[in-house]
C-alpha cells in the first residue's frame, strides 16, 4: 500500500493526533482517495467516553488532524509545492450526530469545499459500519515564515 502522507512527508513530527513520532499520540494515517483524503482509525479502550463508544474530544482530534492534512495536501497540489503546505487549524466545529462505536474500525473522509489564498475550508464525516455518526467543518491556514509553527513539523 502507498505510504500515508504523515509517514511520507512528516515522519519526525509529534502532533498528538497525527505525528508518527509521538509515542502517546493517535498516529492517524491519511491517504488521498477520490476528491479528498480518507483515514481509517481503530480506537483503543482508553479513547472511550462511555463503554463501547468514542470520546467526543478524540473525535474532534481525528477531524482536526485529518482535515488539516486535507488542506495541506490540497495546497501542495494547487501550488505545485514539493511537500504539503504548513497549515494550522484556525477554527473547526464538530456535530456529534449519534454515539460512535469504538470497538471497530472507523472511516473519516474529508474534502476541500473552498479555498482562497492561504485559507482553506474543509468538511469531514465520520462513518461507522456505513453510518455517519459525526460531521465537521473547519478553516485551515498556511502559516507564513516567522509563525511559531513554521518549520516545526
Ligand atoms: C516550513 C516547512 C514545513 C514543511 C512541512 C512539511 C510537511 C508537513 C505537512 C503538513 C502539515 C499538515 C498538517 C499538520 C497537521 C496537524 C497540525 C496540528 C494542527 C494543530 O493543532 S495547529 C495548532 C492549533 N492552531 C493554532 O495554534 C493556530 C493559532 N492561530 C494562528 O496561528 C493564526 O491566527 C493563523 C495562522 C490561523 C492566522 O494568522 P495569520 O496572521 O497567518 O493570517 P491572517 O490573520 O492574515 O488570516 C489569513 C486568512 O485566514 C482567515 N482566518 C484567520 N484566522 C481565522 C479564524 N480563526 N477563523 C476563520 N478564518 C480565519 C483570515 O480571515 C484570512 O482570510 P482571507 O485571506 O480570506 O481574508
């Protein structure tokens, strides 16, 4: 299988949600598919909010990182960059529609819905056994040189 974007472009990073090098992180893996990115994630018991169901903050982190990579990868393609653009989360919101089962593989899909300059809007959905249990949208901004995040991935 093709390498995940995180492993290919940012193997040393320590972001809690997506950094391959964080021993206590979630290690999400994002792959281009169709008009966006997909991520498959199987939670562990310590990610639960109540028995058998996923904690809402963990759901937020899954969306945050996966949508961020969706924006970064979009800008890489659009602007012909050698690697994904260094984007940070400016804002995001999550709708928790139904309890999300935690003892199975989950699918997170995300795609860009609007982009202008350094600012990219992304929407995402979380699917468990074919059912959408949460939706999210967010704005991600590519930072400029001098920003504390610049070069820190
Ligand atoms: C350097 C080489 C790196 C190589 C990288 C290689 C590989 C790595 C690849 C990719 C990495 C990808 C993903 C990484 C994954 C996860 C990272 C973890 C995610 C996080 O955990 S990250 C931490 C939490 N995150 C923050 O810590 C952000 C704090 N914040 C700020 O750092 C600033 O606030 C910032 C930068 C957001 C904006 O500041 P700024 O000065 O750059 O930009 P400015 O204000 O000019 O806005 C420009 C346009 O964004 C719009 N805009 C601004 N803010 C908005 C908001 N809040 N809501 C809606 N729209 C907003 C404006 O309205 C304008 O839009 P318009 O141009 O259309 O008017």
